[in-house]
């Protein structure tokens, strides 16, 4: 009996020892998990955070690529389109040195450096001389309007029944008016012309009804908004052209610097070039920068492409190499062409090779260097409120730092901005 008890105690002791060993193993594992794993994780997080903190970059410059320079074009001579009217009165005329507030039958001349206000009816042609100022408010010109190198022409709620020729005028403002509603057929580069405007000045036409063709060439700032043009609307060689919310027979754009076309309805009533191409009512020529959206164009009637190139320069100001892994334009991932190079002239890390210019992601910027990034961009349909003033862009790095900015049509980069780290979901990247 005593020997059996001793053997039983030895078995219990063995079991207790084995249980203690298991408990010791569990305890040691818990200690390792509590102390070692968090310490390792903390060190890794600190490394990532440190790299993100060391990474800094900023926008330096932005523009429409190649400065969006318009191509040269010769301005037509005064009176060359409507030879029946000419550029100066051929017979008797009234010299306007103040105002015409009652009906007048016959031609009117605004003299050199003179000023004239018309609020009534002129049954004849009106000629405006060098340096002069013409204002028509609620008045009617039952004839042609020929303006040669004048300072300012303003037509407000005006009616011009003949051809309107505006040659090298510094400032033109047309609003709420009606041009060439008599249906005369005058040939400029194509027949049916209602108005020609040419010269490096400011031109604005809004809320106006035109029967016939409008041709605008060699403008500096050309704005055509909310009009109805029965014939062809041509904007050529403008430094900046903005064509928004118009109803036109056809649209012809060529050799412009920056041109924005949005919210227009093209009826297809006429062809787009001077020598119409069958079945084409919208023609995009060789514009330096072109953005378009929200237009209503008959299917299959577009010739050429409207594509804008944008350049943004970003400098690495931090202590570590920067890699951009994504670019967003107007909160949409860039899908068009991309090319970039270093301002230092050094070869870039382009994928697995070295190159002077790269067309691949990531965009790699060494410490102290700057990347000149050029992007092709076409506006997606329905993406913009009107009128357009700018393009919004975002660059996102491999460490989730980002920098954004605004590129304005008329002045380029709105503000130089520094990179920052924020939890962002792209798109929409707000």
C-alpha cells in the first residue's frame, strides 16, 4: 500500500512539472509579444514617418506648355471686305464730335481722336477714324460700320444692318446687339460675312444675335459668350480665346494660343473652314492649348482634336529623393501623355534606365533638383462649371505627401505651395 502511494505521488509530481513548463512557455511567449513586437512595429513606423517627414517639395512655376503662343496672321486692311462701303466716306457726311440723339440720313464720320455717342438712327454708313471712340447705345446703323485703328468701340443694345468691319481696334465691347439682320451677302474669306474683327486688342461679344458669319483674327483677348451666330464662327490666332455658351452654325478654330470651348451648341448649318469640308461643322486646327467640354456637336462632324498641354515645375526641397506615383488633373487621374525632365539637365531615372526625358512613372526628383513636368490634358465631358478660369492639379508622392495648385488661363500658377501629408482618397482628392 505504501509503495503504491509513493508511485502515485511521483506521477502527480511529473504531471505538475510538465504543467509548470507549459505555463512558463506561455508566460515567456506573452512577454515577447507584449514587449518585442510593439517595439519592432514602433521602430518600423518611425522609419516610415521619418522618411515622409524628410520628404518635402513645392510648386515653383506652371504654364500652358510653350507659353501657348498664337501663330501670326495678317490683319485685313480696313474696308477690304465690304468694298461698296470702303474705309472712308466718298461723298457728303456728318462729322460727329459729340452725340447723335435724333435720326440722321447720310454717312457719319468720327474724326481722328474724336468721340461720338449714337442713341438714335443713322440711315447710312458710320466710319470711325484712328484713335477715336464710338459708343452706340440703343441706336441703329442702317448701313455698314467701318472702324480703322480706333481706341474703343462699344455697341450696347445696338442694331447694325450692314457689314461690321473692326480693324486694329484696341477695345471692342458688343453686348445685347443685332448684327447684319438684313441678310446681306458679303464675302470675307467666305461669303455671308456679318462681321470681321482683327488686331491684337481686347474683343468681347456677349448676348448678341448675328445673321451671317463672324471672323475674328489676331486678337489678344477674345471673349465670345452667350451669342447666336447663324453662320460660321471663326477664332484664329488669338492669344486667349474663350468661346462659351453660344449657338453657332459652325465653329472654326486655328493657330490660337490658349482657347477654351465649352457649353456651345453647333447646329451644323454651315461648314467650318472657308472652303467647307463636307459633313464637318467643328474644326480644331493647330492651337497651342485647347480645352473643351459640355458642347453639343452633331455626331461625326468634328475634324481634328482639342488637346491642351500643361507644364508644372516642382522642386525637391527636402532631405530625401521624391517619387511622384500619381497625378490628378481636376480630380481625375491623368490619362493623357506625360513627359518630364530635370531642370539641372542631368539624366533622369526613367524606369530601369537613365534618360534625359522620361514618359513613365514614377517621377523621380533628386534632392535639390526640380522636375519640369508636361502633361497632355483633355477636359472630360460634364466636369466643369462655367465659365472656366483655371485647372486644378495634384501630385502625390510614394510617402503620401502631396502638393496641389491652380493654373489660371491668363496668369499661370496661382500660388507656390509646399507639400503636406494628409489622409486623402483619390479620386476625388478633395
